[in-house]
C-alpha cells in the first residue's frame, strides 16, 4: 500500500537559517511526489513536484526538494527561511500506475522565528 | 486565471440534516477530486471524476456521501443525515487530464469548513 510519512509534527527555525522538512514514502514502483503548503484558513497551494529526471526539483518561493530513491525520501528545503514561510506543509505521493488520488502525509507545521 | 472555487466557505448544520457542497474547477480541467481534511484523519481522498468516465468512489466513507459532476464541470458533494464526525474541511481539486507531465498537478480550492452540531 502507498504511504507517506512526515516524521516531524513541527519544525522550528530562525529566520535566515536553512530549513528542512522531511518526507519519506512507500509505493510499489516509481512515484510521483509533491509538496503543498497550507496557510491558515486557506486551501493547499502547490509548491513543487518530482515526476522524472533531475533529482533536485526547484519550486515556488525559493523552495526545493531532493528525490532520493535509495532512501525513499523527498525532503523539502530552503536555504534561507522567512517568517512568512510559517505554515503547514504536506508531502504527497501518487503511484505512476494510478491516475487519481494523492496520498498525503500528516503534515508538518513550520514555524520561522524572527 | 481563476482558480478552483468552492461554496459555501463555511457551513454550520444540525445533526441529521443534509448538506450540499459545491466546487467549480479551473476551466478546461477534466479531472476533479474531493478530499476531506479533519483533525483525526488528516487529508483523505473521497472521490475522483475524469471526463465522462465512471467516478472512483473508493474513498467515500459511507453511503451517506455522494457526489456528482454535471456537464463535466461543476461538482456537488452531498452528505445526507450528517453526523458530528462529518465535521471537517472539504477540499476540491482539479487538474488537466491526469496523463502526461502537465496533468499531474492538482490545484486546490479554499475548501468548505463544515461544522455539524
């Protein structure tokens, strides 16, 4: 069965420092991987995705993520955090064989402190 | 361009009443999805529509839940005889045809926050 794990409920980082939000996945076959961000009382906003090709994916707002097949991970990173990055982040996976649902992780709350 | 829109943004209802939630997908998107976000369950897939194909209803939690999509565009999620455990945020998403590189991204609406008293 497909699954996604986000091992940290919350990540705290000081503004200007690099941030990492962790994600590991389990699928049968090659995955499609996504990161979404949710601000309070808002829907999910797409950040980036890995489909194929270069393992380092660059997305919106300076975020990037690295696909690591051997570790089945897709960690979200940003070199320099902003207070405005504080939000709830979701990792999601979709099996290449399926054309429908995303399987989401539980979410990680990122708090960036001034 | 316009994104996915949902209405109402908030809905408060009494236990046992029926509710209808509406989703307007991005124009031209053939695929439409409903998800539920609740404290205890996280983000769960409910149902998926693709063009004129039969919907994938595998995520619907009970037969009190149903959804339809008229004319390949607007969708309505109906919950009959609501229960308190139905309280959640219901999110709609749409995507271009899900096959092919551009079709993989689902774009989400702002959600409908449902509270069942």
